[in-house]
C-alpha cells in the first residue's frame, strides 16, 4: 500500500477514528450520497464482486467499454503506488490534485452529517473512494462507471450505488467469519449487492456446487424472480481470445469482465465495440501484480509479482515463472494469517523462500513457518535487497505487499489500458 498522503486524509478520517467494535455504516453512506446529490446515481454502473480477481474483472470491463467509445470511470482498490490509482478515467489515474479536490468535496459533505458517535458507525475508505469515483464521473461527463466492491456485497457501499449490471467472479472461502461462515453464506452475501429494481443482469463465472444454487436462489429472491444468473464459461467463450486474456488464474476474470461489458452495452442500447478495436484495447491492458514481469532498477534481476493468496495461486505463479525462466532462484512470500499460509508453505516445498512481514496493525503474522526460511520486514525491501536474492525472483502475497513491490521495482501503475491504441 502506498505511503499515507495528507491529500487523501478525508477518505480515512472516520476509519482511523473508529471505536472498538464500531462498524461501517451503510445508512451513513446513504446519507452522504444524498448530501452530494448522488441519490439516485446519475449514470449507469457496472459493479464487480467476487472472492478473488475483482480488479482484473473490473479492468477488462472498463477497457471493453472504453473500446466501444464510452467514457469510463473505473474505481478499484487497494492502491499500488498512489491513492490516485483508485479512480481512473479510460484507464488512466486521476491526478493528485484531482483526488485531493474530490477528498475536499467528500469532507465538506461528511461534515454536514451527524457525527459517527451519533450515527453509530463510520464511513469506510473503500466506500468513500466509490463515492469519489461517482463525483469525478459526473464532473467529467462520463458515460458509465465500473466499480469494484470492497470486501462484501450487501454490506458494501456498492449496493447503495444500485448497479445496473453485476459481474460476479468465483466465490470461495475468503473472509470467512466476516461475510459468512460457509461458501454458501458468502455467495449469498455477495449476490445481494444487486438492486431489486435497477439491476438488469448478473453475469457470473461458473460457480462451484456450494455457491451456484445459492447465487441463483438469492438473485431470484431479491429481484422477485425477474433475473437469473447469466453464466459465461471461459472454456467456451470467444472473447477475448486466449492471447488477449490475463496470464494464469486471472484469465477467467478477463473473460468475465469482457462479457459483462458486452452485456452492459446491449442493455444500455449502445453498439458493441468493433472487434479489431476491442482487441487492440484489450491487448494494451497491463495488470500490475498479476503475474507482472519487472526488472529490478540498476540490476539484471527479473521479478514476477503476483497477488497469489492460496496454494493454487502460489503453485500457478511458480509454474508460470519456471516456464518463463526455466527455474526460480528465490521467492518472497507475504501472507497474513487469515490467508492460506499452510497451503502456500506446501506449494513452496524445496524452494528458497523469505517471508515478508507488513507493518499494518490489522494484519497478523503469527502462523508457524519453516525454520529455514528467511525473514524480512516489508519496509526493509529495496532494489539492492531484492537483487541480492538472485536473478530470478518471484514476489507473492497479499495486495498490500505486491503494491509495495511495484514501488520497490519502480513499476508503471498509472495507466492500465490505452483506449486510443491503434
């Protein structure tokens, strides 16, 4: 995560001052939308939910909509190198000044509300960035917003923004105990982001046997039987072709985002993107920390960075790196206790590994690790310490860590795609 910027203090003020046990308050967020005249939402919204890969899905959806000629505001999170990356227009980050101005507008509206102590809950940073995205979309005359949910569905501010189309990625046991105690409960929570009246389609990847019937049943329940899941299968989907999909496990999310955008265009009464132009824009997509490849500044060391958080993701990233280089010299791994640490340890058997610990207070790193693994604090990583690990390094873990790695590697993160590519 980028270092703190005082220009974005308004997005974090209530979260930073929250009391023990206090929760994010959707009613307070709803009141904020009213003060800002964003209720009802003034433009179409494509919302993205799921347990993993939401950023890839949202980026491909935004790229496909921009390829069709729509001015598209994209809101994702968390950030990589700077908070301005949370809000983008046609793939490019807003400026620091623009984000600072949005923060001042949000802060003025927040001060018009009763205090968090009076309302009983706080405004969450992820929700406030969504609000900022809507404000900026209105200011620049955008045609559509693509908004990535934070952690959840029904309790996420995205629900308040009444998405016209919802893209649902794979649902699995992520955030157990927060969104639900089972995959079925988590699937229900995420599906309930749909609006009973405004949502016109839910496009989903094929779900597992525990989640699929819950998604279908919840969608029917919330919309009064009006909607059924629209399943897009990456194994049979024609768009995008395999060469234009993200690498590794994110490939399915690229398919989902493209399909959700196509469905949105149809529902909005807009013509589809020209196929050649669509492929050109999708071919320009660059996803930081999704099997992204970098050279350490001032050295010949290459690093593959991926936000893998479980056994399957770690194994897939290792396989990609070995195919790329023929071998791996070292792995940097940063997984807090609530991730699949045991699975990652098993997948990394026989590989030289250094475990990375983040300074964020809300993340715990107490899980037992092999004694022979190295240990390092994230703040001590530098081009020199990374290049000293060998010529072929893989950096894996939570997005808070992979975002830090993009800073260490001086990786470009301000533009995710180019809608003007030839």
